[in-house]
């Protein structure tokens, strides 16, 4: 079987042709082209023509060649979550949005106030993820919020994934809005079901992004629809976890110019004597930090808390003034390349700050709690202390043979509130040196086992 995989990134459009026989994957050709932001199809077809020069479109249409492609060129759909309980809304919103390739930008709970609606109208998200109530549970807040949204000037896609008992009433109230109904995110207490909402977010991605920026030209020519790149990557992490022996627990880090993505795959576990609080953790989780990056977000990244920043500057041998100025230059001119040893150390320090802070936000916590029976430890989030493998992916981490995340994570023992941070302490570090993971993630749509094993086999230590 021959498969073409293409990923349309914010800066580069990458593609490869593969031949797959059983679990064996052969790389036949690959190409990159600057992403043609005004019309994404132009760069896509340049890459396709390079890796398959002989009648690629005709062969795809005839079924002789399979095509799978993804796009992150818009930077990810912005999702605002609306629910009942703030902590639950935040967690379930993150779970659904970030697993679908979107980013959670706002969270609202209980009853929407006029100030809440004004914020939504002033900064409308791409999607309002409207949840609230288990099936058969609270309906008062849900209906009140539906009425408020109906009377507002809010103009965005709305996905209702709350209490099914009032889904019909919500649909009637929001008949004048762009509404999609999905199954309840939390049908029963402590039993999250993010998959229907995740699929609904993907459908909005296809409507909102594919029909613009030239992606509709690709769909019309090939008959194939894209996936959001993070959506494809999350499924690829799951494929590695389930299809490659010895890789049941690992993390994947991707530091970009504007955002830092962290993926983790592991079973949800608790240490003896630890009480777990919060929603059950899925085996695979993704978080995206929109304020941490090497270029567009460099100035914000450089404003880390003093202890973290001081450690980074000491490790890189940089003064605070030089580092702050270099970060500002990168934010103003993202095309800057590190063309000297000092500039290279600036990038290393920025990457270390991104990795340390993004991983700390991604992982769980242990906190001592005093009870009448004595002190117990309470866990929130996922425990990654036993994870023994970490992958650096994306352009920068994949290329940098001399970057090691271990010292950057070693200092993240306690958070600002004194809670123990549950990060891995001893692990092997691997690099996706050829930057093939986004392409293999697309190949995995056709053959997950072969793609997962090929990706792990090509990693460098």
C-alpha cells in the first residue's frame, strides 16, 4: 500500500510518500515548502507534486494512492467552556477541546452574568462549548444560560454537550444561532465522555477552517478532508502506547514558535495511601500552552517566575538584560535565526523555560491534607513520576542534539503553593530528529501499528 502524508504547519508544509507492507514502512520521498498562508492549497499541491510527480490526484481519486493530511496553520480553534462547577468545567473543557486540537481560552461557570456575556461578545471564541449538569441533574442554570445566549449578540459556533433532559429546549432557544448538539460531556458523576464533543469540535474545524484559506480546494480536488494536526498527533500517541511494546508510558514534547504542546500516555495510578480527587484521567492527554514559545511568545516565556528564570539564566550563562532583549527581538521578528553561540544559548534557555513550565502545568499534584485520622496525601491530575521515556518532537527539539530536558524538569519539585509536582525524574530522552512524527501521525490513519513502530524505530537518543 502506498500512502501520502502531508502536514500543513504555520511555517512549513511537510509531506512524504510511504510504502507499507505489513508492519514495514519505507520512506519513498519527502518534501517541504513554505506554507502559503494566503492560500494553503498552493503549498500543499507543491509538496504533493514533489513526492508523487506522476498523476497524484488521479491516483488518489482512483484509490491507487491513499492520502491523509492535517493542518495547524490557523493555530488551533479557540474554545470557551460554559458549565456549572468551575473546576469540573475547566477539566472537562480541557479534556474535550485539547484532545480535538483546540485550545481552551475562557471558562465560565454557574449563571452567565452581563459581564460574562460582554466578554464573550467582545472576544468571541471560535466555539462556545456549552455544558452543564449530569443527565437528569440540574437544568435551571442550563436553561437560564441558553436564554441569555439567545438574547445576546454572540456570533460563534455553539456546541451543546450538557444535560440531555433539556437538549430540546436548548435547541429551541438557540435556534437562531449556529448550534450543534452532542452527547453530554459528563452524563454521570465522575464518568466523563469527551468523545462526542471532540468529534463535534472536529466537525466545526472542517466547517470553519476547511472552507477557507484554500483548504476547500484540496478537498474538492482529492475528495479527502483534513484533520487538525494536534488531533492526529493525539491519536498517534495512543497508537504508540498500544502498538509498541515497552512504550505504554511516555511523554512527548513539542516546542513551537508560539505554543508548547505536551502529550502524556500512561495508566491512571495512585500511590498507596494517596486519595485521588477530580475527574478520572484518560490514558492519553494533551495540553497546549499558548503563552510559551520560542518566537511569537518569547517575550512572555522570558517572564517566568524569578526562581525559574534565575536558574535558566545561570544554566545558559546569560544576563537578565541580554536575555530579555533577545526575547523581545524574537517576539517582534519571529523569522530570527540563532546565528551565534550567544543566540543559540538564548534559544536553549527559552526552550528550557517552555518545557519546564508546560510540563508542570500538564502534570498532577500531591498535597498533604490533615484529617481526624491523620495526614493524608491528596492527588489531583495525573501522576507521571514513573514515566521512563520522553520524546522531543517538532522542529527545534528534534534538531537539538545538545538539549536535555532532564535538568529543566529536575527543579520542578514543588509548585508555588507548596504541592509536590508529579513529573518524571529518571527517564530516557529521545528525539524525532527527522521531524517525521506529524507525517507518521497522518500515516497512522491508514495503518496505526506500522506507523507507530516506524516512528519509535527512527528515534535518536
